[in-house]
C-alpha cells in the first residue's frame, strides 16, 4: 500500500475548510475549559481564518489530500513549515472514520516525515488533546516526545 500526498486545489480547500470549521468547533466544544460568550462554531471559524488568512495560498502552510494507492481518498493533512527554523507543525491529520485503525495513520506520518526531511526540516511538532488516547499512542509510537504539558483543575 502506497500513501500519496496531493496538494489541494482551491475548490478542494474550500470544501475542506468548511468541514474543518465544523470538526474543529466540535473539538472546541468538547474541550472547552473556560467560559466564553462566543459559540464554538464562530470561534472555530475565527481561529482558522486567523491561521489561514490567504486560504490555500497562506505562506508556509501545506494542505494535502491523502490517497491510498494513488486513487482512494482517505483523508487530509495540514502542515506548516518554517524553513528558517528547520521546523514543522502538524495542524491536522484527518483520516475518514472507515480508514482508521488500519495502520494508515502511521504510513501517512512516515510519508510526511520523508517529505519534511526533503524540505530540510529537523523538528516536527504537534499538539494533541490529553483525552485523545488513540492519537497520543500513535504519536508516541512514531517517536514524538512530550515537550510540555498543560494541566487543568476544575474548581467547584
């Protein structure tokens, strides 16, 4: 099985972005640990527009469709590369539900790492919510180390 990353077209990005807003709003709602007058959907759209002010043309941001065996779309990946820092940040790896748990995430991440190495990147960073056990396991298996820990306590 071969994983192929293909840069999103403008149209594909528009579809991806609208879907991402909804998915990110759900993550914000699940992980909201503060009182906010802003609803999660508005907050998600605002944050994503801030990160990608020029959409698919935002400098240093790379958005790809992920294909298995050249023609089967299985998800998306969004990476920011800062060449001067020799660093990259994974904003999202998203595999469709039906494609999860089959080792594809590992293959995708290995493919991305090879691409980053070709780009001259030494450091690959990401954020994962503490409650996302599956993703944390995957990243640890891939050799990611904890760089910092945010902690929370609810006061009654």
